[in-house]
């Protein structure tokens, strides 16, 4: 049996058609009509007019922080339970990440801990420059509480929606719930450009600033003129063509991932000692990864080993940033939630290319392994 990956790209005839059309048009250079059209597609999807396609989600987050006013030496609050890019981008700015642990209802940043952090910083007269809130595993954080807290303290809110394209919070699109939003189009996301990212903003002037920084901060002159240091962060026209096909198919791919999640639940919901990631009531998630928590870490590890024996990829939940060796000296407000989820949780194969038979086989292996110990 071919290896079953955790979340492989779902590409087919439409992506091939869009890519070859772009290639045949002669626009193989970085910029081009597909790039502009891809940005318009994402702007239409989110409802925010400013969209800038970039080379990665990390690049997008880096520039989102810069245009939000983050400068060297600033403190930035960051969700702890996340991929390293969320914190790395803060360090790229020369700023200091301060980690905030998760709550149980969605596994996202805990608003109560965020409030404690903002009160603590405010008491010292030195508020953080921004908060980076991650929409984990495809569902949005509790923005009703988080946006209020950030607004009250005058702290910029950067929404790291890298994993949440197509999700919503109270009818608003993921990526539009803070002051500025970021998406990833990495190969493992619901929609991919093979590698890429996007900044979205309600302000065209901010989008223009991001676009300027992403193109080496070149000034409009006949020669190469630069007043500041920029970055080579723009997405290529060819990859944008793939992205356009993916956006056209986005809802179908989300629906398939949600159906896979429901199928896993039908097989496993009654297994003692096994729980699924809770789905918060404030919005619709995109089904990016089906995640479970097993009552005993040794049983979780046994599931990973059993699946690996059949060449099926699974993965522990994110290791919290405050536990990562590279960030061990950084401050953190913790509750133990993220650490507990890392010890007992795992992600099951969830790609929209999975067949029902594959899901059934994976679920049977998980059930047998958890029940046998």
C-alpha cells in the first residue's frame, strides 16, 4: 500500500490547466496577471480588499508584524501551542516573544491568560507591541474576548490564520478577525500553492506597504533606488496560478476534510480514553487536521507506532513554544493545557485525497490499539 501522508496536497486537472495556461502566457517571471488575480480571489473570499501573496506564511507573518509597528526590542505576545514559524517571525523582527498558553474549549490562546499578560505589562508601563493569535488546526480563537482585550490596551492584533483558510468566527472569515491577517499555502494546508502565504488587510495603504517591502523596497525610479531594506518575499506568477485553482475548489476540499473528521468520529467516538478536539460554538472550522487526545501518553505513542508500521503518517500535537529548547529562556504564561495536549494528543491523516476505505482502515487501527492497552 502506498504511504498515507498526514495532509498531502490535493491537486488535479484544474491546477494543471491553470498552471499550463500561465506558463503558456509567457508570464513565468515572479509577477504577472495570475498573481494579481490570486490576490483578488483571496480578497473576495475574505471580504478584505488588501491581499498580498508572498513566498511563505512565515514571510507573511514577518511583514504583518513589521507593518503593525513591531520593532527591535519590543515584546510580542504569541500563542504557545503552535508551529515555530509563529514565534520565529517575531524574532525576525528583533522582538521578544512572550508565550501565552491555551484554553480547553478550542485549544487556542486562553483569553484569561492574555488578560493577565496585558495587565502585567500595563502595570509596568510597557505594553507589548502586538499579539499574535494562532487559529489552531483550522478553527478560530475566541476573538469576541481577544479583540476586546487588545483594543482596550491599544495592542495590535495579528491573526495567524495559517491553518484556518475558509474557517469563520461569528460569520466573519478567518484572517479578518484582528487588525491584520496571515494565511499559509504550504503543501500541507487545505489549499496550497506548493509553498506560499498571504497577508490580508482592510487597508489598501497597508497592503501597498507590504507589497513594497516584499519587493526589496524598490522605489519607483528608472534605476534601482532603495530608501530602506526590503525583502524578496513575493509569490511567483506560476504558483499563484495553482493557488487560483485551489481557491476555486476550496469549499469542496473543506467539505471533504469535514466528512473525513465525521467518519473518524463515527468509528471512534465511543472508544474509552479517546477524545476529539473540541469544536467551539463560535464559528465554523475548516477540518484541516482531525486531532485526538488519548488518556495515557503511552497509548498515544502506541497508536503512532502502530500506524507507522503500516506506513501511515500521524504526528503529535504541536510542542508548545515555551517547551522548545530554542525558546526556553523566553517568558511564558502557562496553565499546563498546552503541555498536556502535547503529551497525549495526535493528528490523524486528514487530507482531502483520502478515500473512505483508507479512513476506515486507519480508524480500525486506532481503535484496536487504544482498546488493547
